[in-house]
């Protein structure tokens, strides 16, 4: 088969896939090679959707999308996919963007802007790209990466902006930041994002100490009871003994003393404050974290 007869599917199967496999992608524990729908396409009249965006390869390791790779058939220039792969890397928050026709390989470091128009073999391994993305060694980043997303048996996959928000928040936590704000529009899945962050913190046994001691206590605050109830129901993947909906009436009967026999608590701002404007949870440990 000549290069001009070769299709993109042929190039991917016979030229690109073997290179990635030889570098350990999809074989090294914690690494994945996946095709990702960036966005499904704009809804048009009649309920039809326009052309969506899909990245040929997303290279993921320890829960982080480290690189994108756009493939073109061997009969075309490897630079045909450069614009696409850069766009995808920017959307996904990936450090590296690659493009290839199976014969030549383009690489761009999205952080520094440095480009290599003819990347020599071998292709970078998962650990190579991890070390180049994160120059420092961070124990909490590694622990968070070891906890997989809770996907309800494959029924839920984070959209690219949700994944980006989750990993950005967890990276800030790993770096020791204690004030983090995520702002997303209505309907973008803020509760799902909060759930995944709490899930990883919980199972990684995150704490303010350098070493994990126990499960963290997490407070989910909402401004209305219906939203607190919705969030409580959305966290159903947690063990029932680990989550608690704080009832205002029960709290008053306890003299304002908050319960401590769970890990994730749900309530509203009004319940959180006393009549004098003082928090009722003053007796909680100092590593009590909040999410809203």
C-alpha cells in the first residue's frame, strides 16, 4: 500500500498506535490512551447538532491529561494537525500537544511555547511527560492521582471543563492553598465537580498534616434546603455512614452542637450561623474543609 492509499485509520493502527504502546501508554499502570469528545456540536434547528470536536488521542496518566495528539494519514504533512492539537490541549489544560502522520512527529510545550517540528524517537513515556509537567515531587498529588474518579460503573465521565476544574482544585490543595474558588455557569455540573473533589480527598485521606491520619471532614454548604438535599442525594456513592444531612431542628435540640460522627456534612448557611452571627461549628477540628 502506497502512502497516498493509506487512510488515517491505517496510519493510526499501523504507525501511531505501536509507537504509543512501545512508550508504555495504555500499558503502564495508571496510564490511558483515549479518544475524547471535546464538545458534541452546537444544537441547530430541528434538534440536530452541528459538527463536534473530538481529539484523536488524549494521553492521561494518574488522572491528569498530560498531552493531546492529532493524527493525519501518512500521505499528508504531520503539521496538518498542529492547529487542532494546540486547540485541544488548551481546552483540556494539557501541558503538551503532539501531531503526527506516523512518519514525523510535532511537539509543542503549551506552557513555554517551545516547539519541535521533528521529534526524534522514542516517544515520551507516561513518566517522562509526568516529570516534565510537574517539576516538583508532591506526595498529595500522587495520592490524589491514585484515586480513580467515581463513574457509577462507567455511566458518568467528566466533561473536559469538569475534569480541568477538578484537577486544578486538587493541585491547589496539593500545593497547600487554603482558599480556592471555582466559578462555573448554571448547568455545568458544579455538584458533580464538588463530589469528585470530595471523593478524592476522602479516599486519599487528605489532611493538613504531611501524612494521612484519618478521613477528612468536609462541609457542603448551600443557600437553600432543596439544594443541600440535592447535593446529599448526589453523594450517594459514599458509604451511608460517611455522609450526614444536618437537620436544623435536630441541631437546635442539641444546643447548637454539631454532629461529628460522619465525614461529609450537608447543611445551609442559615443553619451554620447562630442568631448572633457566630458559627455553631466552632468545636470542629482545624482540618475541617468547606465546599459550596
